[in-house]
C-alpha cells in the first residue's frame, strides 16, 4: 500500500519499531511547531518559559503518546502536536503561577540561565544554532507582517487548517479568507526577497 503522505509513511515505520523514522518525523515538524509555540505563548510567559523548553516537552509527550495518535488526513499530525503544545503551555502557565507564589523557578539551561539543568537532547550545538537562526528569521518575517496577515499564515501554513477552517476561525467568508491568505503569502515572500 502506498502511503498517502510522507508523514503517514514515517508513522507506519515508527509503529514497525524504526527509531530513525521517529527522529525524521520530529525534525520535519520541529521548526513549524516552534513558530506556533512562539505565538501561543503570552508575552508574560515568554519571559520565563522558553520556546525550546515547551517544544521539547511537547515532543516528549508526543513520543510517549504516539500509539494513541490516529492518522486521518494530511495535517492531522501537526494539529495533534499543536494540541499537545497547548496543554504544555497551560501546564507551564500553571507552574509559573505556582513558582511565583513559592518564589522558586528552575528553567532548563539556556543563554539566560547557563546554570540550569541540561535537557536531554541528542542534537549537536551546530544543528541547534542553525535551527534557532532559521526559526528566528522566520519569526522576524512573521512579526513584520500586519496582524491579520500573520494570523492567516499561522492558521493555514503553520497549523495546517483548510481554507474553510481558517475562514471559520477568522469569522470571514471562505473567499475573503482565501484572498487574505493570498495577500499575506505575497507580502511574506516580498519580505524574504
């Protein structure tokens, strides 16, 4: 049977016990998920919770619960990851509130917290740096867009919603949402060029 998407094929290989397929799958989704997490974190939470920490926790939970995921359509895996990220962000906000009350906070090691505990991660520093720079460049381009353009791109290209789903979320007609996305992508490409 021919796999309908490469994501489906990787998921099938993971079920067959191939560890390399798991690594490939999450490398593919890591940058898009990082952008999504960045915009889902509130400015207050961004001061204490780093995108990489939320991303790592999201991927850890996804690995732990992968047998529960059922592939339905292209984009369903990213939507599943996004919903896990939502739960991680909620947990981080709750933990931040508890830590503020207790006066204790222990984030993972980062530039701003060089003495924090080291997260378990097999990626090399050069890969991490390259990925971080690519995500930062993408975030800068998205930040340069007007809010409605950014929202359209996030919903369509990052979360993977269909035009109809995007229109429903934006409270617009399907045609208006499609036109908005077209203009947003055009402007996004101009910023790259």
